[in-house]
RNA sequence: CGGGGUAUAGUGUAACGGUAGCACGAGUCUUUUGGGAAGAUUUAGUCUCGGUUCAAAUCCGAGUACCCCGACCA
């Protein structure tokens, strides 16, 4: 894509009173804040979301899960069955007869019940990538905590409890594959959290960052983390290896998985051979992941996108009067299968370089009169300081 | 949802109850072209509703929005 055609341009001014992710994403025009906790995703930001989605889809499909898309607009009745209609998370609209979905157990359980009648149908799982609405009265921290946000939610159904256990463990692994591709693997920890009334533990996936709103207690021995709720029950020791030296860190919860057992299959009377179906749910905040990536992957100059997340892999920048040669190089790079953002604008060099660092694509290629004199182009990785010259015959 | 604060142009700010100004940004043109360059020129604002007053950005009331602390959450 030619940068001259990018409608939303980077901003020079810093945004005050905002988190790092909001400042950088707004400044580089990946997002635009519409109101507190609600953002528009502009072309570059939208590309990032799509990239995160495709990483997730790949992993979900490996789990054998099938993708569906449920409505965001829900009727009151199923929520009354589970006694969750009155929870504060629900945005109620149209004389409070409809609600905007903040999770989808109430919709997916009746859906699954209609489809699965015999033991042969099990186990199975369904997932969706969809906009959720959650009536947080205090949205903050940029895209880390929206009242409207993009989420992947996966629901699994099992006749046997041990099948639920097996699937649950598979999801854990699959989530770590996702975090790895998102460049968050070193900072993201499996965290023990309360399972609510129906199981001892659930698991959160917490990414360590100063922007995080949670505190986790990290066991350096077995890299398990424990959240605030659990730490008191466990008397300040690691439940796994009994280590008492725990480090407190600020973190953001990017995912949460629960064994729900029959909590939601019971109210909807979803049974196979007279026993309630076992269920698990597995959430992953996609827009929140985007924010977490920015919080982790940036320097004082701007964002440093991990390869698989970046909207483009190459930022081609022309300096000076080399339009013909640069246009040609743009074509050549694309033909080799690269996704290229081509800064073809007639702008001051400094501005182009500063903007490139801000936007944060993994590889920067410069073509200028200077490099062409040596029959070269200049290649620099965003996360490295060294500049390499590479032979290039125009 | 509890507590506190703020509201003037895209952003940041100024104006005693008496002419809404400055800087940055953005647009156009020219020059410049290896780290947000220079000149010329243009653009745009008092959150909403009500009250007090000869006169309100300024004082008062209500609403709304935003920010901060807490609670909750992907």
C-alpha cells in the first residue's frame, strides 16, 4: 500500500492522560477514540485485529472447534433462566427487554442442545469472534478495557468429565501458542484464579505490564502465577510447589478459561443419558491483546510490532528524487510475497523516519540517491540498531 | 456502582463580569530532503439547557461528557 493513500495520518502531538497503548495507537492512527472505552479501528489497526484473529482461528481449528457467529443482541428470557439478567454487565435496551451480549453461554447452550442428541455427537466445541458489550462503569487504559471490545469465545461440550479435563489442557497449550505468535510468551503467565462456586480454580492468562490492573503473585520456580483472590486462600505460597518466595507483578488478564461443568447446561436442561452435559468456556480478548502487545512491544520512538501481528512486514521509504527506482522496488518486493507499506510521499526525511518508527513495521528499507550511488538499498529491523546495506541493481 | 476533579479550535492553553487570544496541528503554494525542516497564506473554539445581569467563557442551578481513586472484568 502506498502511504500517500493512507487516509488517517500519524499525529505529531502526544495524547495526555492516556495509557501507553492508547497514546501510541492514537498517535500512529491505528485507532480513534469515539468515547470512553469505545474505539474505531482505522485501516492499520483493523489489519492488526485481523492478523490476531487469523492466529486465533488457526489454533481453534487445530482444536477441532467449529466457528459460528451468534447475535450480539439477546432476548431477556435465556438470561432470566440463568439468573444473570440483573447483573450489572448487561446493557439493556428497548425498554429493557433486550440486552447486549457480554458472554454467550445463554445463547450457545440452547443452540448446542438442539444440535447434539446422542453420545456420538460428543465431544464438540464451538467458537466465535465477535464484538462484546460490557457495562463497565469505568472504562480505562485505552483498548485494554473497553465497554465494547472484540473477543474470541469458545465453548466445549462433553459427556464425560475426563474429556472436559483433556480439552481444557489442550486449550491451555493452544493459548500459549497464540501468545507466542503475538510476541507475548515471555510476559504471559498461567494464573490460578477463583473458579467461582462450581470449581476450585479457573485459569487466567496474565500478561505482565505496568498498565495492568491486576496484581499477580508469580512463583519463579514453576512459573505459575496466582491471582489476588487465591493468594489469601493459599496463605501466600505457590499451590503447586509450595514455594513461598512469590514476586508481585502488575498484569493484564488477556484470557480466562473455566470449567463450567453443568452450571449452564442445567438451567437449559441439556442432558445426555439422563446426565447433564459438561461444559467449558474459554475467552480471549482480541482488542485487549492488541493493547497488551503495544504495552509490551514498544520503545521511546513507537510501536515494535511482532512479525505476525504487523499490518505490513516491510516499510519501504524513498528519500530524495528516486521515485522511478522506488516505484520499481515496491513492485519487486510485492512480487516476492511481501506486504509492503511504501512511503512515496514528498516529505522531509526526518518526518518519514520518525513516522516509520512510530508505526513500527518489522523491516525498514530505504532507497535514496545515496544508496543508489553504491547500487544498494538499506535494510534495518525495527528492533535492532544495525543498518545493513544490500546490493540492489536497478 | 461509591468518592473526588475538570469542561474554551483537531491538540495544549490564555482572557478582572465588558473585543475570545496564543502555540502546535491541519489545508494550499514555494523552497528543502538522512531523524517530526523553513517561509507565505488559509482554517477552526467557549459541552447542553435554564437562571442572575445593561452585559456571561467567566457567577448560580440542572444535565451530559471526560479524567483520577476504589469495586468489577476479556
